[in-house]
C-alpha cells in the first residue's frame, strides 16, 4: 500500500517523547497492527554506571536522513504510516531517546520495517551521544556510515 | 540567499574579482566540536578544492584534528560525500565522527 510520506512524522525534539500520541497518530482503520520501538537510556555502559546521556545532532541533515529511511520503508515493506522521533539534549536513565512506530495491515511487514528503521537510523543518522559517568564523560563508540565511493575525478597523490 | 546582483552592482564594480577562491561553511560535531571549540567556521579555499583539501586546511589551523581523519565521514550539503568531491562557493561541509544515535 503506497501512502504519501506526509502522513508520517519525522522529528527531533528536546522534550519527552509522547509515545502514546505518536502510536495513535499512525493507527488507521485499514490497519491491523502497529509495531513500536522504544529506545531508552540504560543505567550502565560497559560495566560502568551511567549518570545521564547528552545527545546532539546535525539537525537538518538528521531529519533529512530520517525521512530517507521512511521513504525506504514505504518502498520495501507493505506498511501504512511511520512515526520516527529522536530526542536531543540531556536524558536521564530510563528516558526514551528514540521512538519508532509503524502501522500496517499485517504484523509481519510492521515488525520488519520497524527493525530495519532502527538499525538504519543507528548507522546513518548524524546524531551523537556523550555518556556521563561518576569520573568523567566519553563520546559513545559509534558506527561510521557507509562511505560514498570516490568520485571519478583524478585523486591527487597524498 | 545572495542579494540580487543589480542591488550590489555599485559595490561589485569596486571590488577586485574573487573567482580564484571559494568560501565554504564547515561544521564540526561531537568530539570535533570540542576540539575546535566551535561548531561552525567559514573557510576560504582555492577554486575546485576538494573536501580532503578543506580538511587539510583545518588541520593546518588545528593539528590535533589530523588523527581523526581515518575515523570521519564527510558530508557536502547534507549528503554523505567522498573525500575527493570538489567544492563550490556556498557549500556546507561537515566532518562527522561515527554516529551513535538511538
């Protein structure tokens, strides 16, 4: 079922994410299932107790990339609507940092799309988190997005 | 947006031609932002410079950046871009550390 992207939601926010409202927004009479992913702040990182996290983003590019993921979801899976929201700024333990919801006529497509969405977001959307501990802070180990191949221009020797 | 040429004609006629150089906006994020002390800079480059050359210029100003080169990906105008991509005046380039959203 092809649905215009404009019924979807792709947002960066600085306030708590209203998961109930988002899940309700994507739900329609022709659907039979919604699958949601709630990613929240863990109280530890590599055996160290975490105090809190601070997220920052290349905001304009991040939203563009989130919309691109949405377009891929509609292409690859028989889904209806998507909501994808990431929170920025300081987040305490247990607070939701990312929420993704997908509706579909049947559950299989919604599960597959939701999994694809969070996996792709974590690899390609320019967002970074800094982890704060009792004794300091570190930027979380991240993933390097797939690098574009060199253009056909002659490369200067270096 | 650039001002319409007609409005600036009076000024332009007095200014020497600047076609040999371009001006791009550079953005830094995550630990790079901390190292540079600012998230944004404007840099002047020779025409047809690449993203690699822009990074080299940033390293000239701040040698500490050099060791991050292999763990960065670049973007031009909000699309991931190869390091040999040629730049144009007004481009927005960002040097992105490994992403860790979610």
